[in-house]
C-alpha cells in the first residue's frame, strides 16, 4: 500500500474569544492516500471548514492551531512561513473555495488570474501560460474564449469550474474543496461532481471534499468523515457508512433525506441544536439530542472506537461491555440507562436546527 501523502494527527483548532477559547476542531486524525477521495460532512458549525483551513494553513486570527500536526508529503505544514507555504500552494496543494464569486478577483479576467498563479511559481513564458490556461479550461468543459471574461460575466457553474481549472494549473497531488457546489442547483451539482471525479481519475490527485449534503458524495468518495461539534463522530468507507451507519448522528442525517424510491415515509429530523463549543457537554457532545442516550453518555466522553471497518465515537460501540450496557465507570455517580426519545416519538417530526457557525 503506498505511503499517505497527507497525515493529520490529533489536530486541534481554537478561536480566541472574549468569553474564552472555543475549540472548533478537537483531536482530528486521519491519513489520505494518493488519489484517494475523502468526504467530510456535518451540520453548519461542526468544524469541517475550519478543519480544511487548518490543513491548508489558511487560518487567520482569532483562529489558531493549538495542537496536533499536519504532514504533507513528509513535510510538516504547521509553522511554515508564508514564503514557504507559497511554494507549496497551487503547485502541490490547491484549494477550491466555497464561493467562487468571492474567491475570484472581480476586476481581473479569468486568464489574468491564471497568469498570476503561474507567474508566482516561476512560469514566465507567455505562450506556455496561454497554452496551459486554455488546456485547463477545456478540461472543465469551458471554451478558452472565456479566459478574457470577468467573473461576473460567467454563470455560477462556470465560475466554480474556473476555480477548479485554476487548481489544476500545476496538476497538484492534493485538492481541498470547501463546498464547491453549495451555490449550484442539483443538476449543476451532479454535473460538476461527475467532472471532478473524471479529472481525479485521469490526473490521479487526492481530494478532501467538504459538504453539507451527504448524498452528494455518496457515489464519489472513497471514505466519509462525519463531524459533530468539532469532533469526528464516524469515519470509514463511504458505502459502509451509508449502508450501515453506526453513530446515532449519522443515522439521523441519513433519515433526514427523502428516498426517491419505495413507499412514502415520514422524515425524522434531529431535535435540538449543536452544543455551544465554548461550554461543551461533559460527556458525549451528541447526548442532548441523541435518541439512544444513556445516563453514562452524559458524564463519560466517548473515544473513537473501531466497529468493523469504521470508527465510531459512541459508547454503544465501546469495547467495554459495561459502557455499552450503560453501566457507569467505577466511582461515577451516573444512574441507570434512560432514553430521551423513543423510536417514533416527538423527535421524529422536529426539523434540524443549525448551530452558530464556527467555520
């Protein structure tokens, strides 16, 4: 098996606020192999965009990496200077931002922005710049005539494809995508995802893809990371997470999607809202909203436990049988097993609320 190109180990990010530090990402660890596609999903405020910005070293105050490491191609990115990072960005690692209209310079043509990126990495030949710029636009299905166009002259889908084309200028080993389809309709989303996957298979780059929409990455990602309140709730092969979700939060997310086949079924939302990360719950962070909560969940923070091919942050999958049965650890005052929501109870009709954005 080839060595991973990216290794993230116990990465922690905090926002320094007047009311105290807000830990938006806590102890996230994973490896990314060459040509692999990892999807990252979760509610607004779960920390997924903050995670990507930390990996790409794009955080700005008051956000700061307070723990862990990010190693890309054997080199630690944490602590590199802007000059050192500039040599890596675009060439080896590219980022496609959430809103192309905001990410692209509105007073420069698409071609001029491509030229700036190439000149920053030492490409000065006009013919080489023009040739490569036209080539990458064709790769994403845009006529090179639009190199002369300004961002406002393009549709939302074309702007997003232009951003992806810019990310391909140097054929990087890793492309980080922060909700690149969020401003597109469902038809354009599907078309863009198919094109991204085709480019990946042709060029062999790895992808970390953040989205709110689990169904969007269901047929494209190799592994899926479900985040909740700054932590990894579930992580494993995409099909495994979709076909047999282990974490109650993952189950809730999937139950919130309507099926286009079979009989009509009532959608079950997730009651409540994500916790305040400045004052997170003492035990499991999902406990206040969980339909399978036990008293022990309120006082014992779960770790990431192996459950077949996936990892799950839930005491129901703890190797300790006492914890699985709801028995508190020795010395704990936790009582018997209880449940806050029976199957088919009031939680079934409560719509999901989004928490405050820490992304």
